[in-house]
C-alpha cells in the first residue's frame, strides 16, 4: 500500500505504508493506524508537511509593572494574552454602585474578553453577581463544583472601597491575605 498526500493541488507519493493496528465497533472500522516504512527523508517531510507560521506570543513587559502599577500590569496582560471577541470600543456598561472600583475595571476588560472570567474556578459574570444566602457578601467567584466561593462585603455604595476578599467553604468564611485592590487606571 502506498500513501499519497495532496500538495498544491498535486498528489505526491510519500511511500509505502504498513498496517500497524485497527479498532472496530460492531463490524465497522473506527481507526486504522499505518506506519511509514521506511521513514520519510527530511526533504520529503519538509515538502509534504503543512507550513504554519509560528504565532507571535504576546510580550512579557507587563511583568515589569506588577509591583509598581498592578492595574496597568493586569490590563497589559489581559489585552496581550486574551484576544478581543468584538471590535474594541469604549465601554459604557452599567456597573452597579455595589461593585468596587477594581472589580468594575475588571468587568470592563471582560466585556470584550469573556475568557478572562475563567472556566474551572470562575469569576461571576457581571449579570450574574448576587449576594450570599445571608445577603451579607457579594459572591464574585465560584469554584467549579460549587464547593466554595469568594466574596466581598456587600454594600450599596462600595465603588471606592478596598474590601477584604473572603473564601467560604462549608459556610465557614476565611479572609484571604490580599484585599481586592483598586487600580488607579480604572
């Protein structure tokens, strides 16, 4: 058996192949593994391998700002590593006064980059923010299985505050080491 691949509209023979193994389900072939024998030469491999441009990685200059300007560092990281889903435009999303300044800035960044909210342990989307069952804290992030959550004290006018962040597991809140810091850029 010989294997051919299409390159620029032409069928190019890359050589003989041998059957290595197969898997079947209910009499139907699921997969067939073939082995090139002999292996491809470097020249033939370079000819038939699809050319791919190496994607440019975003810079790491944001790391230099972590200690001096954490807000700018976060914004640089997010805008460099998370592509915007829509055309970037000035944001005028309505953020309630119960959301502290730093979290409001994060939500503005997430408007066009929802991936920054996370997937496993995730930050609540702005539209899904709610208080805990006692109405004392604003739940801002949830562990993926719902076993614990992170919250901040809930206040109607919290915009200018630097609240403590609380981790709640089994209804026993514990204060995190770092508060939710407001960032001057937001």
